C-alpha cells in the first residue's frame, strides 16, 4: 500500500488572553517503486486572542477565540514522480503562502473551530508541472473532542 502521512511538531506559548503557535510538518508519500519520499514541507505561525470567557452558563470554562495565521507549503524536489512520465527541469521549488483567519469556540471537553485559507503568494518555478499545484482556497470547520481525564489512551 502507498504511504500518505504528515508527521509534525507544534510549539505553543499561551499568556493570559494571547497565544502564539508555531508548527512544522512534513508530508511523506509512498511511491510505486516501493520507497517513501518527502513530498512537501508545511510551516505555520498563528497568533490567537481570547475575546470572551464563560460565554454560556451551562458550560464551564467556555471561551471564544479569534486567530490569524500565516502558513506556508513548499513542494520538495523529488525527481521520481512517476505519474508525470517526462523529464523535469527543476529551476526552483514550488512554494505557497497563505493567510488563515479563523475562530474557535471552546468548552472544557470540546472545541468547534472554523478557518479559511487565503493564498497570498505562489511560486511554481518547476517547468510544466505548475498546472498540478494551483492556488487553493479552503474553508474548514471542525470539532475536537477531549476524552475525560480518567480515560488514558
């Protein structure tokens, strides 16, 4: 089977109503030849601010947060892309940068989060392959649920 995974690390600093988050990830893709190669590198820097605490009387420790992030994605140089069936003349690497505004509504056990990804820069200096990696607008809405403290994974 082909591998498609994105391991990474997150560093977060929280102080009163503000937060700063830095993350780094790498996407690993399995190739038909049987080896795994690094496909892209993702980075992100996000600033968050807590607008309100205890919004709902029924939910303890609820909060409403706004965040603004800057993220980047860099396609790594891999000359083993079998699906292209052509020689690549690589003058550079494809890079994209995005601004990510969003919100989160958090309670003690769950977070509802929404974000929109707006492309602000793209360099696809990799020959004819740029048609494979165009600007991408994304809207995301998700929910995180925290297990009770007495349950250990």
